[in-house]
């Protein structure tokens, strides 16, 4: 890769990192390309980006985006997106499938460094769609109970 290409990549990554809400750094040593492609294919519809980036370029992009520096060592794959819960679920599910070859190292959630325990805890939360469904269920419950009560009253009047 030439110097100009590296600068262009760092510039693109800086813009991407500045606009993301969550980033997870994972070690993928020994993982086959087909498995990494499976991760990319699962991430794409959710608006999550997956990229293998050299540590020095990633560090420059993080610094350019005014994010906390991470201790980057060995081989890393960077996964980032706007939805922390979806990102955490994707990463932790993939890590369970490929235990020995795909290891979650650390992350940045809302520009704060987090460890694997935090990422795992977030992955167990309900998704945005599930939370909206729960909220709608709670909001519609009074109307549902009112209609049920009216129907029971109607049935009672008919029986008399």
C-alpha cells in the first residue's frame, strides 16, 4: 500500500469512527476467510462495518476522530456501527461459534473504552425493536383492558 492510499484510508476511517456509536476490536488469528465473510454478510444488513485494519492506521484514525486510544496488538478486526446492542449481539454470537479463533478484546461505546464483560452484558439486552414492542404493549394495555371490560359487560347484559 502506498503512502497516499494509507492517508486516504486513514481519512475514511476517521470519518467512519467519528460517526459511530460503538466499536469492537477482535482477534481473528486462525479464522478462515469464509468465516470472516460470513461475519461481514451478517453485519451488512444491520449497518455494521467489519474491516481488518493495520494497528498503526487504526490508531491514527482513532486519534483523528478524537477517540480514546486503544492498546492495539497482534491481528485485529474492527467492527463498528450505530447500534451498540446489535453490534454486541453480532460479535458475541460470532465469538460463541468460533471460540478459539475469534476473541473479543475490547471496545469503544459512546467514546468510552469498555472491556469484554461490558460488551457481553450489552449483548444480553433486548434489541431496539423488542424494546419498542414492549413499550407499545404497555401503552396499549389500558385500552385493551377497557375494551375487554366493555365486551364482558355486554355479554353479562345479554345473558340477563
